[in-house]
C-alpha cells in the first residue's frame, strides 16, 4: 500500500525560518534524548528529499555535542529549533513541534531513550529506516 503524503509547512517563532515537509498526515512522533528532554522537544523523522527550507538559511545556527552527528539547528533571532538532523537518521530531517496547524490528522507518541542511545537503536528496529522514502513516494 502506497502511503499518501501531504505538505506540512512550519517555521520558527519569529518567522525568519520557514520550511515545508512532505509526510503522512498521521505523525509518528518520538520523545528522545537529554537535549530534547531539556527543550521539551518531540520529533518525527522524514527523508531529506521530503524537506525543503523555504527561507532563513542565513538565520540558522547549529549546535552539536557528543558524536557531533546530530545537527541541532535553530533560529539566531528567536532561538526556536524548528527542525534538525538527528543522529539516528543523519540522512533525514526532523520537523518537530513547529508545524503550522491544519494538516495533521493524528499523532502517535513513542519513547526513545536517547540517554542509552546505542541500546535504544538496537531495540528499535524501525527508526533507522524512517528517513528512507517509501517505495513510490520518492
């Protein structure tokens, strides 16, 4: 069965950073690691090919830590992280809580223990494939 994708739009608080992302209207969202807990950030993963930064590249700065694989990008003006590249899926983007209303049908939330990252990745068989486009969706 081919998954139907919808265009979600979103951005930071001040509006300097705007993006669009193609994803199912039913979001599979994760609670994750130490930094995400501190920021109260939940996220969902999409293939890089389904993410487009519409404006604000000059207004984005990046924070990394530990392995420096995850790229925590945020707006220099308002400080909001409207998307980032996760360690679990460096070939994908995360578009979290900054989606505009109107295109989300449902949200399923799953815990992923980022503080025990290696063990969690071993146990979670689907998270690594989430940034791969589904067949027929390119």
